[in-house]
């Protein structure tokens, strides 16, 4: 692994592994969860608050930053780390996911994609080369190759075509990456495996993508739509074939339940808008399942959101107060609930890492599932069942 | 001064004085500025962030908390300090200001006021007695007597009537206060001087109000409407007549310019929604005057908001980044700008206190005025002129 980047597996348990991913902005233990800072801010949280949740890596969305304030401006101002005052590692996506999710605004051909700006309707060109250039401007530690997400992961013809294009685009990304230089600290490029819900296509995609010697590789196209079984299939088919000595990143996933499945298959990195978007919508994730803070059952409840949580929200505030903030439409509601949710996700990652090290991953997962089932009833309307379903509002930009 | 409360003047400079106001939740140096936490939250800021701005006292609005979540519920949950996790001193208003500002929803007679709830249209009774009871429920360190604000401070007939009623209501508040007990720590009652823009009526009101031996006294009815000269007149007429050994609180004021004027007349305490409301509206107060962060002139500006400021916003972020957050409608914009504005106000209070101690108040004020005039031009479109005018969006609830 080249220069400023290193990945080391420090413990494993079945296919699950715990490791250390080193970047120019620090070392992050894996499995790692990256909160989404779409427009160069993880919504509502200051860098200090974010750090206190145990967050190492942060993700930002290239497409949104191309639109505003423009990546050239971010470069001029010293890059994304300085711009958003985050001195830890940052990963930027390539905009490929937005080509898919904003498909009604997009024209895609072999050259690349043309998107209409959601801000002013202007046309924005996105190609493998411009995606690399934009991410050079941003200066994130890890940049992603431009991929082509198939619209329907179960449509074999569409998936084959999109996957082949993803491989051709990766060649072009690698060429551009190798012929360009960082404007500051060294950067790494990750390639993205496609292949939809087909094990053989995933395997072929792993082969094509890993034929490039990159710092890490991602599994894409699985947070898309309502294909939960496609996610499992894709992860099970791809992860075990990916190089053991490189980090494996499952894009746009997800919820606690998803993390167990994916970690078991050997995934090391995740990102998702869930904790912050749910927080703004008054939904919290706890060791007892999910809670909707608008529910009147919490009106007189003096307990913290989660008795097992040590975050600033749970340390200081009651459910009754947080419900009052939600009902009053207060900014602080979204801030405090997002803070708790991100902390909860990071704490879960920590528990996963410890369980891998001590060989107790299976019992941790069992405990998690049992807790959701058993504790939902006596403690009020925790909606544990919704936890899996929530994977699927897991888009990759938090807006 | 009774028991848990004490006020001590430690330095003076002309009529201006610097002091220490002790409450059951700590001692606050004066002149003191209280940010407004209308619904038991200073909008967007956590208690930790608020403390880091140098804030001691926080104000909350009784009327809003009566409507939601209800003061009985707050009492049940251990009082306002515990509810909102603010362990410093809290002052609650009586709802009198809302009787005035929501006059289209209000019927007032000698008994008290009946307001329609802005939430559900239900009728809410507010009397001198119920205002005390509600504030006993909330458990703030300082509660305010119910007053009757005249609609037009220059209409002598109306002002005389409202002022006389304020005095009769104060008698009833004092009786209720003395015949009731706190549910927790000791509480103090402040009376409110009315009298509009008439020096003789202000003088008579001071006499009537201070005939009750209370912990402190306030000047009311001056943040109302567009009567800037009425504010000066009222403060100049009332403050010098108020007992020197008790804190003097000017309600609902204001901006930096107002503070100089009022402190010169001997005022010790202020509250205003300005720093948080302006922050959410992308306006910041700086040592160079006011700035509108939406202005494109800041798009590439790497400097902090205020070169003289040590707040977390100025320490970490550029004007260009903050402008990006404002333009993107990000929650963090309101949070970071509110934080800066509150810090700026608290830092100004600190400078006022030091200037009083060192006898340099006049030169500090001169420096402030000159800075606004001289530095506005070269540094960009600081709108120093708007600083005075801003006093008059200074309502007493931040919503």
C-alpha cells in the first residue's frame, strides 16, 4: 500500500475482521462508520461534537460541492479539511450515486453524465476524469471512482451493461488519478464493485476492479431501492473475494442490523445518512430499538434516551425534555438527536471491534436481536421492527 | 437582601456600576447579558456551548412554557434548571410582555389577561397570582411581577392607566409571592417600573415599585415599538432613582449601542433575542459592525467573522465557509452564528465591566463608535448604521 496509507488487520473472527486504516489525517479503527457531511457539514453538528461521538472518518458528497460552493473555491480555500474544520480523515464520493438517484435530471452515456443542477437548473458535466479532478480539488484522503449504478439490481441485462461501464470508467479514473497530483496531502483512490444481485457478476466485477492496485475497494449499488436481499447477496458474493489486505467499504449502508450482516461477511467501512436524517425527524436508535420522540408516551419520562449510552444527549437530557424540543420544532432537537444517533452508531462499531477481537461476534449479534425483541414491549413503543426496513431510506447524501 | 440572594457593587464610573449578583445557582458579574431561551432552550445552542460564550444568566418565557409543555409538568420533572440542563441562574418573565405583543389575542381587565394560545387557540388565564404560581412551578432564580405594558409609551392617558394597574398588580404579585413557597431553591421576585416616555410618571413608578422591598427592580415597556428616544428617556428618568444597592434590569434591550447608553445610566442587567434571532437570519455582530453573511463579498474570505473574537466559531471557521452554510440553508449556520453573537455580547459585557473598574467607560464607548464609523468602509459592507435600529426587533421571546 502506497506511502501515506496503510491498512492492517489486527483481529478476525470468521470472515469478520477488525483493523486499522491509516490516512494522512490519522488512523481509524475498523469496522468504521462514516457520518455523511453532504455539503461539508454533518448536519447540525460542530466538528467538536462530531469528534465526541467517536467519529473518525467523515464522508462528503462531491456532486453537492460541485454545485455549491464549487470545488475550485474549496481548493482555493485550502481544501475540504480546512474549509469544514475537520482534521480527521475525509472520504468523498464521486457523484455516481447522484447520477442514479437524480436520474430524472440526468443523461448518461459512455463519456459520462450530464446532470441538471438542483439549485439553478444549470447543466453539470460529470465524467470519470472530472470526478477525479473535482475530488483533487476537495483534497479528501480517499476519493471514489465514478461508477454507474444499475437502476434495478435484479435486471441482469441492465446490471451487466452498467457493471461493464463501471469497469471502463474505472480505467479512465485510474489514468486520470495517476496523471494528476494532489494539491496538498496524498490522496487514495478506491474502485467500486458493481454486479447487482448476481453472484457471478459480483465475482467478475471484483476481479476487474481489483486488477487495479488501489488502496481500497468498495461495494456499490446495494443501498438502492427496496432490495434488502440483494444487499445480502451482493455483500456475501463480493466481500470474501476482495483482497484481505485492503479495506472493504460498503457504500450507503445502513442500520445496526445491516452492520452485523456485512461485518460478518468481512466489510470494514460504512457510511449512511440514517443517524442524522433520523435525528432531524425525531427518530432515535437505542439499545432498546428505535423510538419516535413525538410519541406522547415520553411526555413525563425522566430517563435518558438510552440507559446504556454515554453521549452528551443521554448524559444531560430526559426523554421528556427532548420530546418537548421536538414538539416545539426547536433546532436543538435535531442537533441533540443526531448527536445521540451518531454516537450510538459509533459505539456499536466499537462493540463490533471488541467482539471481533474477543471472538464473541455471534453472541453480540444474538444479544442485539434478542434485546430488540424482548425489550420492545415493556419499555414502551420502541419500533424494533422498523430497524431493518430503515436501511432503505439510506441514500448517500443527507439533504 | 434576603437569604440566598445578594447584590454588591464592586466598582463605579459616573452612574455606571459593575457588581456581583448572587443567586442560588451562582454569582454573575454585572453588567450582565441574558440570552433568551424562550421555550427552555436558547435556540440551537447546547448548555455547554452557551457556557463557553461566557453566559451566566439565561431568560425563559413563562407564557410559552405555560402553553407547552405546561409549568406543572416542568415542576414535576424537577424544575426548569433540571429540565433544560442549565445549572446557572435563570430568570423568567411573567408573560406581561406577551399580553402586550399578542394584544390581538388578548383581553385585559383589572383581574388579569386572557390570551388565546398560539398553539391551539385555547384560552389561557394570566393574572398576577397565576403568573407567580407558574413561575413557582418553573423554579427560576428570579421571577418577574406581572406588569401592564402601555401600547404607546407616548400616550399619557394610556401610560398613566397602565402604570397604575402595574402597581396594583405588583401588590397582588407580592402578596402571592409572600404567601407561597418555592418548590426547590429559594426564588426572588423583581418588580417592574412602567411610565412610558414620561419622566414624571417613571419617577412616580419607581417610587411605587420600590416601596416593596424586593431583591431587584426592572425597567419595562421600553423595547416596545419604534420609540428609541423613549427608551433613553425612560432609562435616564428611572435608573438613577432606583435603589443603588439592588440590581437594575432593563427588559428586552438590546444592541451594543443600547448597552452603552443604559450602562451609563446605571443599568446592571439586560436580555434580548437579538444575538440568536440575528444569528438564525445570517446577521452577525462584530467589532467592525454588523455583517450579512449572505453577501457575496464574503464568498472567498478566509478571515474569521471578527478578528478580535475568541469564540469557537471565529477560532475554527472562515467567513467563506459560514457563508456557504448560510446559502445552503444548513442548521449549522444558525448554530455557529448564534454562538458567535452571544459570545460577542458577553465579551462586550466583560469589556464594560473592566472599563467601569478602570474608569475608562467613556473611552471604550468612543472607541466603539469610532470603530463602527471608520472600519465599516475598508472591510466590506458592515452595516454599522443598522446597529441602533436593530434595538427594535428586540421582542422578549425568541420564536
